[in-house]
């Protein structure tokens, strides 16, 4: 396995096109991991309180 220092060095040697492709790949991976974490948080009920608060705020604004 490469060290972080070796990876950083390799990144610095990329062509602009390769670097752009790497950035897109990292962004896509980050989004995928964020989405997976969000799904786990929903299943685990970690967002329930926030959802209920948002619903209550929405209903309060509608009933004004």
C-alpha cells in the first residue's frame, strides 16, 4: 500500500487532464460515502428529531 506522501507525490505529477479526472473521481466517491452515511443515519433514527422539527416549522408557517 502506498503512503500518503507517495500518493501526494504522484498527484503532483499528474497532467492537468489526469488531475481533473482524479478530482471528479474523488468528488463522486465523497458524494457516494456521504449518501451512504445519510442512509445509515436515517435507518438508525438519528435524523428523526430534526425531521419532526422541520415538519412542525412547516406546519406552523402554513397555518399562519
